[in-house]
C-alpha cells in the first residue's frame, strides 16, 4: 500500500510575455516560484530532501542553477523535460518519491524563459521528436505554413467538427470562457475579456483557430511542495494540506497512428491516464467540481472533455453550449484562465495547474473560487508524448 501524499505548499510567478520583465532570467524566475511555495508551506528549504526541476528550454543543469538561488544543501536534484507535460511530470516524480517512502518532503520546481512567437525546433541537425506525428498529419490533412502546433491541434478540432457537427462558434466559446476567467487571476499573462465576436474576428491562425484561441509563449515559474502524512502531522500542516489521491503518467501506444487527428494530439494517452487516476482515487469525473486541463488551443479543450470522460463521445460541444463547464455548471474548467489566457511557460504549466487547484480546494481562490469544491482534476499533456492526470481531494481526515 503506497504512503499517502499531500501538497503542502504552492507558489508561482506571474506569467509574462517573453522579455517583458527586463533582466528577469530563469534563476530569478525559479527563485521566486520556489520561495513562494516554501513560504506557503511554512517550512524552510532545509526540510526539502529531493528536488525535481522542470524546464524545456535551457542547457543541462539549469534546474540546479535556478534552485541554487534558494540554497545549496547538497540534496539530489533531477532535471526533467517532457515537452508540455514537463511540470506535471516533475510533480509525478515528487509524488512517487513520497508514495514509495523515499522522502518525506520533495520540491517540484518548473520554470521557462521562452522566445517570442510560435514554438520551433532548435536542433535542425537531428530527427525531430514529433516527426512521425507531423508525417501522419501531413498525409491526412496536408501541411501549410501555419505554426505546426496549431495545425496538429487544429486538425483535431476539424475532425471533431466533421464527425459530431460542432460549430466554430461553439469552439470559440471555450476561449471566451477562459479569457473571462483570467480577469480574476493576478498571475495570468492576459487579463482581458473578449466577446464571441471578438474571438472569431481575431487574426486567423489555422482554421478553426484564431489568435485568441491559441496559448501564448510565456516566461514564468511555479513550484509545489509534496509531503508525506507523517510530515504533515509532525509539522502541523493539516489545514493547508491537499491530498493527491490519484495520479497517472502515460505515453503513446500503437493507437497513436490509428488514422485519427485526435490520436495524434494524445487522446488515447489522456484517456488511459484518466482511467488509471480514477481507479486509484475511487473517484470519477462526476465527483470533482473543478478542473484545470491543457487548453493549449480551444480545440484541445473540446477534445479533452471526451478523453477525460466528462461526456459521452461526441457530446463535448453540448457541454459548452449547456454551460456545464463554467461557473454554475457541473464543473468549472480552467478557472485560472487556462493556457489560452494565463500563458504557457512549458516547464511551469503543470505545476501552476496544481497551484490553482490547491487554492481552490483550500477555499482561497478569491474571486475565482468554485463554491463547495472538495475534489479536483488536473490534465497536462505533451505531444510526443506524455499525459499526466492527477486527482486531488481536501484532506479532512488527517
């Protein structure tokens, strides 16, 4: 039987447009995020026994360089890179260490200092990790000059529209929702509300996606402190602790190349991770009230509703139109503003999702608070690939 594990501290920086904060380098970002998490936990850095350091863009051991800003205590540190699921992969490893009894207090820190504009390959002299994905997409839908990520996720939306009759307007309403939520999030890169007409009229990127339906690149960081039950009890942290009751990390299977556009963006990985997390926790989608999911594009949020089992296959559009995924509905999805509006510094995203859900379950999310939240679900995915689904619950029985 694995040991119980708890989130006892979370912290993040404001997510910013790359380069907007002059002189804000990745060690500064890491220090700010880690310090905020430790202050939130109320424990000194000396209590941390292991650290997992998440980033995609940077040289080897950048994680150590960032965390050395907090202290040099000789603890084991491991750098993690798992595409857009990098932050939640670090959280997964921290959770596994506590579950296995290897450590009682583990820090997961994610940060990113990014370039402006769309993501691009940085190593042109070798095979691209997602090369097979792009080849399969091109064979099915062709290849244009649009950003590759927008094409692969946009095609998943096209497929859903073709199969299930969902309109562009319905997909755009997801972005309307998430931009509106970000107005109440002081950590969000963008805090502007837009009408449906403004979303649809923004610059076209790749049909059906417009600019306001696509996440931006971002500078920023987030951190989470994970601890064992004994650590929580010995340090008197019961009131702030949030339990991780289910978590799974999955990678692709042969279904990746089954001819579906949704499969290429990780539908099957997400579905498998969700099933495993539900089984571990004993909870289902009907038991959670608040969800942070990977809306790198509005089309991916739509497809993910199906993959997480929030609806029967093909019914995701109905969830949007019925208001089931907004305040007053069955779930509140992306109260933080999601990646679309909050921003997407790859290494930090999964840990920022955890921070938002921890605040929600503590009841400290201020104007974003989901009333009566006792259980939460997190989804973070990286094409190429990795998917992490985590389920949290208030820790009332400690």
